[in-house]
């Protein structure tokens, strides 16, 4: 789907909600149970309405700081990692208990940049998200702070929420913060600053106005939120920044109410992915398909590629790589993301999908390339 205005938001089905440390903890680092409970209740209710929800939550470091009775967050890396390890379990335990009150099952997903950068990890985490959503579970995501160091670190959950939105093909990302949206200038120092309701293009002026400031408890300021918005719209997902202290904010945003700032993406996720597949991704190998598959591609303009239609596998590639789909004369007809490696495809080519598990010992899915991951050239 594509969101063109507030009204379209009502149709958003898969939603990433990000809450910052300052939304779910107090200034003394202890948990704000009223907020967390409200969040669990509201997200469970939206889930019951048939929406798919992914929650990205910060707070591990703050909650660990509180539990260990430290006067402030540690400044050293091992200190932060240790405190996050204490806090993450407590944070998850809190969510698990409160969501369970409303009959909702949650899952902990801890990510690092590795899952975004490496195709194999990417496709693997994507499959996990899809499976969790299919099972009716709300994934609760945070950065794996105890292992993520330096170049593996995403660093802030604003950017994380945009990456997760892309990974899981979300329709909308909602970032809840201690500020109610993007202002023309910092409202704390510029009383004339205005809240901007809709942004259709993130200009350098917008980025400059975002400044660097964050609160003492959280990590990102407006800067990381604008970075997240940029990343989201460039992957075809609209993003909203709104205040976490506004009553029923998520529900009201999803009813189309003009709260916070909406950053609109011009294209939808599928268009962006298909363009990237067609022009941005290098091909690691080819699948030569039979005439039936060629006809289906030409007739329908798109279709999933099943093992049964594959005659030959060329090149060496991993699951998650981009591959060409060719006819027997070698003409490239389409490109797509393969769920199976060349070694695996050599074993399952020409066979019915029902036999994949028997041959490989396990099955990721029936399709070698899913139609959403395929672009006909
Ligand atoms: N992952 C960090 C935590 O749980 C927070 C990162 C952020 O605040 O964006 O404390």
C-alpha cells in the first residue's frame, strides 16, 4: 500500500512502533508502568483489530541502571553492555507480563547492524519476522547491546526502527518520543517554532534544523529521527513522529488524526524493492527455467519461481543473493532474491516443493523466489 495522506493511514496493516527510553522510564531510570501497561493494552487492541505490530523498544540501559542502583548510566562500553544485559531481561519480563494480561504473545528479537548488512543474515531475520507475524506474535525488538560494538552497532533505535520497517515490509513506522513532532526550530530555545504536520521532502534545511540534542535518558535526538525518516521514505515507508505522552496516540494516529509529523514516502515498498532488484543489486548467478515458467512470467507479468520450473543453476551463490532468471536460450527475463543457495538448488531443481524438506532436511519456503521479490525485466 502507499500512504498519500492521513486518511490512508487507516489502511496501514503492518506497523512498527518505536518507543524511546524517555517514554517508558522516569528521569530516575525506573520503569513507568502506567505507560508500559498502556502501550501493551493499546498494541494488543490494535492487534486484535487485525493489524500486525512490531514494537521497537529502548530502555535496557536505563532499566539496568535502575536495578543496579547506579547514580547514572555507565560511560564505558563494557559498563553499558553489562548494564544493558541486566536491563534487557527485566524490560522483556515487564512487557511479557503486561502483554500476557491482554492475551498477547510477544517475542524478543535482538538485532545488530549485521542483520541489515549481510544478505544472508538479512533474509534470515526477515523470514523470522514474517513467521512471527504469521503466528500472531508481536516481536519486541531492541539492539543486541551486549554484543554490538563499533561498526556493528546501529547505535540508536530510531534508525533501528527504520531498518526493521524495511526488513519486515512495514506499511508505517510510528516513533513515539518526548517531543510531539518535528518543529521548524528547537521549541525549547525558539518560542516561534512551529510543529510541521506533513513533510513530503526531507531537505538539507530540515536536517540542519533538527540539531543534535537528545534527552539525558534517551540516545537519539531529533537528528536520529530525521535520519530514520530519510531511511524509511527511501525504502518506501512513511513515518510519523509523535508524542508518547499523548493519550491513545497510536490508535488516534491510525484513525487518521493529525497528530505529530508525518513524513510521506512517494513510492511504496514494493516499487522501491523492485527498482533496487532491477538496477541496484548485482547478480550472483542464474536460474535457467523451463518454458512453462517462461510463459507464466510473460503472461502474468510476475510469478513466484518454484523448484519444479528450474532446469539449471549457474554460478555459486548464497540464500538472499540476487539472481537472474533466464530462458533456455540464455535471455534474462527477471531478477529476484533467492531463498536457497546454488548448492541447495542443484539438489532441488525440477522437483515439487513438497519434496524440498525430504531432500534438504529442512525447508525455508515453497518458493525459490517469491513474486514480491521478483522483477520482470
Ligand atoms: N538499545 C538501547 C537501550 O535499550 C537504547 C538505544 C536508544 O535509546 O535508541 O537502552
